[in-house]
C-alpha cells in the first residue's frame, strides 16, 4: 500500500504526517517537494532515531499548500496539535527566566517566566537560559540596593532592615527621589550598563578597607568578579542598542547543533545550545526551530540574524519581526561566531549524546525482545504515594525512545475512599486511559507499575474493562529497595545489571518515584496540614487552630523542636505528632 501511495505523491509544497500501525501520527514534516521528501524516508539508508521512525511507519497522509510559508505555518500547528513523539526538535519548550523590576510604588526584583505571567505591560530583562545566573544577579542587586524584599508589606521591620539590605519601607517614609534613583540605576544595569554598579562596588569596597572591614571588602570584590566574569560575557561593538538574537548551526555525523546568542544593549549576555538528531533535513529542522523558538522560550527581540541557508522572508512573515541574513561586516561575524560555537558544542558533546541515544535505543530493543512484545518505544510508568493511607497521590511519567518525555508527565490526586495500592492503581489507570480513549491520544506500547502482582492485576482489570490491550509489567525490587527484575505475565525475568535495559529501568523507577514523592510533598504543603492534624490523637479543634496559626506547613512542624511544640501541645502529644509525620512513604 505504501508503494502505491508513494507513486501518487505530488511535487508541490505541503506537510506530511507519518502514522504507526494504530493510525497515530508519530511525525510531522514539511517539504518544498512532497514527492522527493517523503520518498527519501523509504529509499535511503538511515541510522538512529530516523531508522526507528521509518520502521514504525505504516501509513502517511499529506496536505498540499500554496507555498512553503503556508507549509511551515501548518507544520507548526500540526506539531502543536498532535505532539508526535518523533518531533524531538520541539520537545524542549520550557520558557526562559527573565528578571522583572516590578512597577510598584516600592519595587521588588523577581525572577519570572513569560509564559506563566498573567500580568500585562510589564518590563522584563533577559533572557537568562541559566537560571542560576538570574538568581545570582538578583542576589547581587539586592545586596547593593536596599530594595523591598517582602511580597506584602509587614507591620514591623524584618531582618533585611537590620543588615542594611532594606530601607525599612514598612516603618520609614522614604523619599520618592531616593527610590527613583535606585530604580534607574538597576534598570541601567539590567539594560547592559554596569559602570554605575561597578563604581558603587569599588567605592563601598574602598570604604570597607579604610574601616579595616576586610571581610566585607572581600564579599564586594567577589561581586565585582561576578560582573566581570559572568555578566560581562563578551562586548559586541555594533554602535547601536538594538536587542537581537543570533542563530547559528552546525551539522556533524547525523546531528544538528543550534546555537542562539542573546545580544542585549550591545552585550552578549547569554547563549543557548541545543543538539538533536536530524530526522528530516538540517535546513528544514533549523527553519522549524527558529520559527517556533518564541512560542514559549522567549520574548521576541527587535531583530534576529540567521545563517545564509535560511529563507529570511519566510521567518520574517512567521515571526513578524525584522530578520536579516548578513553577508558581510560585524553582523556576519556574529553568525560565524554562533556557527563556531554550535560546532564546538556538538563536537564536545557528540560522543556522549551519540552513546546516550544508542544506549536508549538498545535498551528498548532489549526490553522488546525480553518480554516478546511488539514495541517499547513509548512507555508510561506509574507510582503511588501516601501518608498512612491518607493524601494518596499517583504520578505517571513517559519515556519515549528510551528517554524522559517530560511534556507527557501527569499527576493524579486520588479521590477513592480506599487508599490501598490496589484501589489507587485502579483509579489512576482508569482516569488515564479513559481519557486516552475519549481524546484519541496515543497509547503507550508498555505500562510499568512500581509494584507486584496486585498492582499489575489492578491495571489489567481496568484496561480489560476499557477494551484496551496494552502490556503491563511490574518492577521487582530487592531487599535494598533497588530495581532487580521484571514481573510480566506471572513470570519473573532476570535483568543483566550491566545492560542498557537495567540502567533504563532503574532510571524509570527513580524518575517516577521522585516525581510522585515531590508532588505528594507539594500537595501536603498546600493545605494538607489541617487534614493530617485531624488524624493525630489528642489534637482537637482548638489545638489544631493554634498549630495552623503558628506553622503554615508540615515541613515547618517537622523541623520544630519539642520545646516549641510544648507551648501548644502536651509533651506526649507533641512527640506523637512528630512520629506520625515521619511515617511518610
């Protein structure tokens, strides 16, 4: 059937959608010439993830467009709609952190992500792909400028006032001109002019030395070094103050490396490196990357610079910003610098990335052969967590092609009256796969439960009721609570501890356990305290209210000393409460 369809392909631009045996879309691509591009998958030899993709293609469909631009826009929308597992290029869609100087009467410095902001018309500075640099920048500015630190204005001064890192806005009337001066200096620094801050540090450092306060002088010198080494990355003299992003790329042995340089205020403030296996064509992959880059990752600058292989007019129409393909001068040098950085990154990481990809693909093949199942390309794994049968939650993680697929992780707060593992597993499996059916989502090739026969039976019972045939296995742990063997179809399968499969399963087990436990902790810290206190003997309504007033979270109670708790509770009940909280699964 595929051969006949390949003969009928048109030579026009458009998008193609590759499907697996269940009719699920597993890859979306675009082409100037649909016939040439789609045929290339079946007439050329491939390696790595492309080979796996081709081996799973059972059918395809295509959509003809009037132009390459229409094909690109359609491709972006189709990938968003179907999230195909082989469109690896767009999996990394976390937004970058920015620094915000709030537009309040008494401003604060915050780290924010644009895609999570509900407020509008705010000024952001960045981006900072390295969140540590953003945090250290804020810490440095808070050290130098006595800004407000608290979210809500307190009734009395706090520690920051006493260590001279706040002017005590809550108790003192501060001159508005002083606040304006601080704000302007910080904005100047965040826009790229660090001269005022460096002069301020130099002045305070000299004063500290004159007062023989060498400890403070040392701290100030470290701040100066942080600016010179970390923030002054590289000055670029373009004689303008235009914010621009520069895209470069390199190709090496079947992988593409894409480098983005962020130029702000004439200064190279950050860079972002991404390395992917080439599934389609490097120019198509690069075009898609740039066109989709600002969906979640970043706020669009005034202009971007792209390599000469890119059709800048298409990118300009997609992004609605100025796009340039420089052919000479300093801007061309920036492209070359981005290309060199991309190649260096790729060569430095190539062996590690290639080995990681190979190991992952080998692991899923080993698992497929061990259990005699058709495929293990997509695995969904579940784990449960509770505290003495209360606050039950479950987590689901997804591994695609042997690697974590964090966009498809899910959390579940259990609603069943029964909190044992059997009933919890039944509920979460039903909720997950009922939704898969109702929304026609892609089914996994294998389900892994972190437990034995009871949890496997619970999952199989629910799947049978939904008329779904998905293999279910359990991970068996040894007496040290470490991954040991696989339980599948009432049979124990031993795993070679040095194999790629063992390392993948161990990673899956650790990943789902940590994901679920962290969710459990968050649930408890956001309002769970009241219900847990109801389960402790000797704590009635009056004592509970006192504890809630004094301690806002479980962790704060767990960290409290018996002497502090005895101010509210009798000693035996205080001890009983702490022992109860230690019983977390």
